C-alpha cells in the first residue's frame, strides 16, 4: 500500500507545478460546487442558500465546474495511463494550449454568473473565483513551460 501511494505521489510530482495546480484547483472547484454560492438571510425565518449547481444562472457555474473537472481529469489520466494512450496534441493543439483556453472559458463562465446575479454572494462564490484564477495560473505555467521547451 505504501509503495502504491509513493508511486501516485511521484506521478503527481511529475505533472509539474502547472499540472499540480490544475488538478488541485479542479478538485476544489468540484467540492466548492456543493457549498453556498448565494445566501439570503430571512431574519426570523432562517436563510436560503444556493450552491453552484442551483439557480440563479446555474448553467454558467455547472459548465465552469464541468470544464474544470475535465481539465483536472485529463491531467490525471495522462499521468496515470501509459505514454501514448492520450495523444500529445489534438488537431495540432497541445494540452498546455487546450488547458489555457479551457481555463479562460472557466473564468469567463464564472464572470458571466457574477454579472447575471451579484447580490447575496456567499463564500462559495469567492472560492470559485479563486479556483478559476488558479486554473488560469496553472494553465499559464504549463503554456510557459511548453514555450521554453521544458517539461510541463
């Protein structure tokens, strides 16, 4: 069991800083989807909370979470599967470029949700913003490493 966890840790470290940030941010964004993004205090009647999977503008946060999960999932799959199982590029686009575009999409979707409804924001929304920024940072680090010709 210890050997297996050491092997997983080595594969995680082999992702590089950008890949590690993407995997962690994607996981945190998924968990954050279940936390309150909006909260309305109704005084003596309690409060109403809405998470990232619920209205208002649920489609935007759901798409952001799914795209973030896809980014993290591809990183994990590429780390765990045999080399060549997942191609290094898709139609001429390398994974760092794809991740950079996908991270931009996640950030845009979160901004659209914010513009859609900015009243009664709760801590989950702020965590989502941080996750979107982290996905962008991780993807940028990968892209930068690719441009320099080093391992991502």
